[in-house]
C-alpha cells in the first residue's frame, strides 16, 4: 500500500467529468453521477463477513476516501485522501423490489466520502442481490468490473493495477495542432440546430426511473444476425445506436416538435482488452456522431451514417486528437473548461446519452461461492439531457436499460419507446403504430 | 510533367536502375511502364514489389492486436475469435483500416461479414483474396 502515498492526478476523463459535475449538473441540481453494478446470486451473502472483507481491503477503503482537489486555478486536479474515516458502508435490505426506492434516492457525493458503497438485498426466494454503487468521477464501469473481479477473488487489488502512474509528458506543438483539430471538429459537428429529448418547458422531477428490457438468448442471436444485414458489419453498436436514435426521433415527432439533426457522443473504453487496471479514474475516449434528420427516417441510412462516421473518425485519429484536447484542458479552470466543452451556445451536451457497457465477464459467473443469476451495469444519467440508453450483454443475453427522469418522458411515451425499440431491435424493420 | 530538369533526372534514374523494363526516354516526358502490359508481355520479376504473403499478414495483424488493442500478456492465436478476446466493433474497424493502410488493399463492403471479421485467421484469408495478383 506504500505507493498510495504518491500523488495521483485525475485523468483527462476525470477532469471532463469534474467539469460536468461542478458546472453542468450543478446548474439544475436534478441529476447525480452515481453508477451501480448489480449482481443477483442464488444464495445468501453473509453480510457480516462481506463487510469485514470489504473493510479489510485497504485499497478499497483508500478508494472510498478519495476526494478531488484543485489547489490553484491552473493546477492539475489530483486525488486527496479525505480526513473522514474511511469505512465502506454495507447496507442490508429485505425487499422484493428490483431496486428499492431508498437505494435509488440515495446519492453519492464525490466531496463527501465514502464515494463507494455496497447494498445487499435479500429476496424471499433465498436469492441475494449485491449492489455496488460508486461516484462516476471515481471510476468508470470498466474499472468497477475490474474491482469486483478482485473482490470476488478475495485478493486485495495491488497498486500497479489500482491507478495509472501519471504520464505528465510535455505536449508539443504537434499535440497542440491535434488538439485544435479535435476542437474544430467537435464545434463543427455539434453546430446548431440540433434536437434533443430535453424540453425546457417540462417540469422535471428529481426522481430517476429505470426501464429494463430483457431479451432472451435466441432474441439476442436474432439481433446479431439482423445487425450485419442492415450494414452494421463491424459490430452491433451502430445498430443499437440507430434504434435508440430513431425511437427518440419518433417521440419528438409525436410531440409535434420539428426534428433537426441529433448529436450523440459515445464513450469508448481506452483500456486494452484483458487489462487488469487501472481501476481508479475514467479511462474513456469519445466518438461523436451527428445523425442527420433525413438519415433518421431510414434504418439502413442511419446505420450506414454511423458506420461511416466511425470509420472516418478512427481513420483520422479523431478519438486520439480529442484525448489530447482533454489533456491540454486538464489545467484549465473549471468554468472555462465547461464553456469550451459545451460551446458558446450549447444548452445540452447531447441529444440523449448512449452507452454500450462491457459484457459481464465470465470470471464473475460466481460471487462469494454463489452462482450469479443476473448482472446489470446501471450508468449514471446526467441531466440535461436526462435520457440514457445503456446496452449490456450478460450470459449471452442483451439487456437494455432506459434511464430517465420523471417528467422528462410521460408514461405513454415510455410505453411507445419500449414497443418501438423492441420491434426494431428484433425485426430490423421500421416501426409504425399499426404494428400494434 | 512540365519541368524538363526533373524529367531528365527521373529518366536518368530509371535508365540506371536495375529494372528490366526497356524504356524509351525523352527529354520532356516520363514514360511510366503500363502495369498490364508489363505483366502480360514482358513477364518481369516482380519479387521486388514485395507482395505480402499470408504469413506476413497474419503476423502483422497479431502484432497490431498486441500493441494497440489487447494487453500484452493475453495469449492470442490466429484462430481465437475476436469476441472471445473482448475485441469490440471499434477495434475491428481499427484492424480493417490497419490492413488497408499497411497492405494497400481495399476490402469491399460486402466482404466485411461476421465470418470474415471473426478472427485474425479469417481476416487474413479475406485480405489475401483481395491482394493484387
């Protein structure tokens, strides 16, 4: 644990998240950056032993006690161990509710540790659900899986994998040019007019809602066959994004709102496949998609547009250039940082949020000696825009989580959304109300 | 080419090179050998053009995977499915673009099927089919 005394700086992704946390979400006070990972096992998780195990893991208690610190306006933000007692709470519940309301209402603040918590929910059928909650600034979903793998193995995470030793290499003129290129690119593709799910005239409630759509193994295989037929040769993500975008477009049309282009940043894990770390921090890059209004009308055109934009951005090294831009911005004071990332007229950062979480790993097919029956990664949902589509595969089945705030979508709209996205994912054909 | 001096230099270099092509040189024009004509009529030794073989592509793809996409200590065989390695769709695009850049070959859209994009082996086989003969 000696290495934990060294200075650990926030990553580029963390600084971006910090600007969102302090400036963007703070303005409305509606959303919170809490992420969750849920594991349902077929047996009883002994809570006292689990609590002991968790609190004997020094790396875990160290992570729980971290708070971000920016000492001077132009200094690099870094992690500081809070003076507060570093005890990782493990709460116990007995409930049949998928996620008890008390848990959903509880928000984690990065400024008031602990910034990670556990809940064990005992079910009447003898199953237990372990819920790991953490603040998004502390780690991303991939980091959380790495941490859970270590907890499942009963091995304390070792420092080389816990965090990235800071690479504060000097950035040259070429890097500056790349960063400028990324800035011009983002400004160009996020140029107004854009449409989004956010409606300033609606009263948004702080209550977060989660709609979970489960698909069977056969349905998932069917989707895997449909996706390449629609032009998503490289993987399923463009197909999923097209379905999500078309669904949002349909909701806007039903509201009689003129639909413009959509602007969707999609995060991408920057860790190498099979990496054991780092756990701490957000190691994500972004790809930016502008879906043209006309393309949203046709399934194939929408998938093709996403494919082309992905190829173009990878070919031109835009994700790396954006990474350099965020590296340059790390020292920037937060108000200026936020002004830069949202653009001079930007009200919302995206039309809606979209993420494809990492597949639930095979190493976590058992936990605490029990078989894992269900696994779910629930991302944070930032308002605005306040609507997140999160796709995830677990044990060969697709799960789709739709996260939204009460008031942002009406019940009838959510019903329509569910029908349309299920229809389009399973058939690859365009949905119209006559289908139902 | 409208620079007589440059033309002269290039033609001189062509004349002095080891190439077997017989070129008619003139002061103001560069005569570039017509690829089809050379292949069919003169039947030259093209080994110097360094057309990659299956093994080269396999090796290059594995090296690219190890340096850019997958952690070094993860064991990768040419037959290992990408999905088993956790390689996502964006990484597969990176692999395809790497092939295009490195071997100057364009894989047609209709060849980018799940079967061809399944592993290093299948991607190599697909690439080989589209190399210049």
